[in-house]
């Protein structure tokens, strides 16, 4: 993987390249930063750069034998450690390791370096198990890194979501970091570095990344995803520097369109006080599963916020699709300082109630009924 495949983060890339050029590569680095900023992507590109036999112009070549192996993430001197669950049909005392799922892991990486723990759990098909790194994982990594480099260069260990190590695993890794084998580089990637042992944090060079520039996300949406310029501009602004959120916006587009129609129907029936219409709307959304109901209500909460902010006529504060903005341009006057807090609290309470398995029909009809009063409030 090349640096050019990482979205944005130009300053971060140059810092890493400079470390290599000046032969100051730390033996242990901790990549952290906001969700979706590309921590794992940058760590993988840096590992590729370290292992490339013909790096030039500030990037790996993509053509040498090392890069050929890296394209399949099967380089013998690159080792991945990541949270896993116990495989099916394994014994009660079996301690799972990353190699149990290496085939699935490489398939996930083949789809791209931007993904979440939830996506990884789906790949492992877990239902209730918590994915962790066991102490056996630390033993396996110690053994792998004790061997000589097969290609005569660096040995690189990428540890994804390092905070998911249990205490015994973390202590063993600490010892390995304190006394690293020759030419070994540890690249720890963490969403929550404060959950790591302080002794591990103190022995790694912290590499804090920033949110991706909005312009870079917009550019990537057009070039990598084939999104038209107007849609890419809106999605990039909604993403707020988070590429994962941009991808979610693309994937959720059809669902959000349905939610917008639900929001329109509810607010219109409530404002006109059509009880039969409110009852019909309630019946419709009650058929959704609870997770979808919560997503819908979360969407409603965002639309209340967007409607209120629209009244200020400051485009920089608006994060809506064209369809949403078309509706909000007419609806916004009915969300104002006299009711915005109460409307937000009403929807937030409904989200909580649905999460606690309250009767969905009662929750949704109550939302529609209370909205009949709130939407008519004026300053």
C-alpha cells in the first residue's frame, strides 16, 4: 500500500517519510487520532514504505517483490495483531490468536484500510463475544519477531486496537517493546490510547493525527467512489473529517431517504392534528426492528437540529442533502428557540425508551401527539 492511497494527511505522511530519510525511525510508535482519520491506513502505508526494496519519490514503489507480497498483505516480515474471538467448536480453555482469522483479516484488508471494529466483528460472525488479544497472542508475536528477517530488512508488527489487550497480554508486550529484537518496528493503532498501560504509552512515540481535510474527502469521494461533485461536497461536509462517516453517508443514503419521508409524515400529521394520520404513521414505524427505530429517531434528532440551524442562514452550519434542505427550507420556521429544546428532549427520550424495550406503539404515538403542541410554539 502506498502513501498516495491514504486520504489526506499530507503533513503526517511527510513526517513519517522524514523519519526514514534521517534514519530516526522509532522502534515503537502509537498512532492515534479521531475516528475515521485513517490511523490504520497510514500505519499500513508506513509499514509498506519501510519494507519496500525500491522506495522513491517519498513512497513505496508498488512494483518490487516486497510490494507484490504486500499487495496481498502476506509479507513474511509484516505481522498483524488484532482482536479476535474464540473460534466455533474450540475448547473452553482455548486462547484464540490472530492467526486463527488471518484469512478473513486479509480479505477485510483487501476491501480497503478504512474499517471499524463492528465490521471486523461481522466478518468473524460474532454474536455476543467480546474481541480481545489474549496472552497467547503476545507469546506468538514474541516467537515471530525472534526469527531473523526473511528479506534482510525491517520486521514490522502492526497492532490494531492495542487497547483491547488484556492486562497479561499488555505486560508481555511491554517487555517485548522494552527489549525489541533487532530492526523491529512496532506500530500500535489505538482509538482509545488512555486505555493502554501507561508504561506502554511512555515507551512509544506518540503520533497524533488530525481529522481529514474536508476538501480531501470531497476529492476522494469523486475519484474513488464516483460520486458527483455536488453530492460529494455535501457528504464531505457531513463527514466532518471522518472518512468512515462519509462511507456511512453513502451506504445509508437510501435508508435516510426513507427516514426523511417518515419525518415529513409525522410532522405534517402532527402539525395539522390529524389523529388518524398520526395513528397510521405510528403503525408504519412500529413495524421496524428496534435498531432501525433507534436509527430513525437519531435521524429525527439531527433533522430538528438542522431545521433550527437553518434559520440562521449560515450555509457553513448546514449539513444536509439536497432533499433534506428542500424540505427544511419550508419546515425550519416551525423549529425555533421556543421549542427546539423540548423537541430535542422529546426525541431523545423516545430513543432511550425504545432502547429499554418500551412499547413502541405507545412511544411513537406519544411523540407525534406531543409534537402537535410543540410545533405550534412561537417565540
